[in-house]
C-alpha cells in the first residue's frame, strides 16, 4: 500500500488540519494516511486540551487512516527531538512519504538544505557552541548559521512550521531509504494567531483554545467556532472535560514547594540556577500564567519555561530522559479504520519495533514513561478518568 505520514498534535483538530490531510492524499496519491500524534503533553510544553484518545477519534473522523502515538519524551522537546521520534516511528513501520505544512518553501528546498547540513554537522556544532547563551533563540541561531554557511539555500526559519519541516528533513536524510518529502502551504490564520474572524473557515489552534478557555459557556464557544472546526471535533469537545496548564498549576506548585533546590537540580534541563527563581516566584504567583510571566526573561522564553515546568510536573530526571530519547521502544496504536488495519496487517511482520495494541503488565516496560505521564494527566479531571494506557484497545472506525 502506498503510504504517507504526517506528524501532528491536533490540539484540537480543526479545518486547517482537515485541509492538510486532504492535500496530503491528493499530492501523494497515498492509499493510507498515517498520523504520528503527540500524546497528552505537547511540544510547546503544555497539556493537551483533551486526551489523546479523543484527539485520535477527531483525526480518524477527519480522514487519517492510522493513528500511532509519539512517545511523551519526544513530544515535550524542541524541534530536533520531536522530529527524531516522529520520523523514526514512520520509518519503523515502512512509511514511504512524509507531508508537512509550511509557511514558505518547497519540499526540495528542505531536502537540499538538510543534505547540506548533514555534510556540515561538525561545523554547525562548532558554531552553536560559539553563540551559546548569546540571548538569541535556537531558531534565530540556526537561521543565522544557515545564512552564513549556505546563503543560497536559506529558508525562513522564523516560522514554527518551517523549523519543524527542516527538523523532519534533517532526520529523514539519516536513513538508508528516506521518505519522499512533500509540503502543503499553510492556509488561513498564522500559527500563533490568537483571534479569528467569524466568517473565516480557518483559525489557528491557539485561537480556538483561547476561545474555549475564555468563554465560560462551552456551547456558546462551540457555536462561535462552528465555521473553523469540523462537526465531529465540536461534538468531541462538547462531550469531553477540557484541561489547561491552570488545571495542573496546584500540582506543579506542590512539586516546587516540597522539592529542595538540590532535588530540583536533578530535573532534566534544570541549569543556570533557574531552580532558585522557580521556587521563589511560585510563592508569589496567583496562577500558572502569572508564574511564567514572573520567571520569564530573554534567556528563558515562555515555551522553554513551559517545557521545564512539564519536566518538574512529571519529575523527570536527566538520566531518565536521555535514556528515553535514544529511540522509541514501541509503536503504540491509538486507532485505525479499514485502510489503516489493512496497512497494519501488511507491515506488522516488517516493523523493527513491537506493536502495542493493548498495554498490559507483560509489555508495560516498553511504555513505562508514558504510563506515568498518563496517570499525571488524569489528575486534571474532576471525575475518575479511564486509564490512559492500561487495557485501552485501539479505536476502530468502520
């Protein structure tokens, strides 16, 4: 079967995502679309608004054929590790094409630049060491280094999707049989746009989440969003309990209260004495957003701090995270339709990673980090929630 992969979060699934899937099928002629989707915690360092099972159902309803989970350790990382997890899973199951959204640039541009970067790895690492702690973001540093080394192959890396696209391309060229790359131009609102016009058909996930958070009447919020999200997404959101960082603020504050600075120093990515500032400001903060605004500075951006807060919330030690980031240990299947099931049946003997349809004690060692993350995520629900992993069968769509 001709297959195309997409690496996604769907927080939540909206018309832009629907467009991406439709274009991916059209451009690639794929028989099956495979979505590698983040679990319950996301790349920008935040909890998903609804859990991974609800978002997987949104994806199946929107046209994806097979949903597999990107392990938490890769979900909550900057672009390079995020890409490493997604690409390795698609490679493990024999996917032959990858389609990603971008603000500018063609697939060939990303491919050629990735090949150039692969040839200059040592020089790039050297230059990164030279500009470390200069106050610029990673993306800005990468943009400058690329402009210096390859002025004729420069891409606009100020845009989040372009950063991810290059990360996918860089990871993909490492394989003996790299996937064929395709791009879809982003349509409608920008990635970080917080507002949208009611008559528009496209809105950013940021604007959608903002509307859901700020409108105390969920039905009213969903009515406002009806032009920018599919009906299936609206129904799923109406049936679900929505969470945000504010939901988990008491648990984060508890960790910052009970852990000493010495203990906090063992948390992944905790350095430069930021643990002192985190403990101090947690006592002053009224809520999570206020806390981040108190801690934030030029070196520690909002997203970097959110990720660090997730590491604290999950109590992730440096050694544990580095072990997880070596490689995904398994392919966890969240859902499929008939096409997705046919693809699974075809490739299950070919995959170089075990397939997890049902997590039980006998295979839980392959998914231990994510089981813990799922249990923490479930703390955000007012009612007793279903386990996120143990004995959950993949969703099946006829």
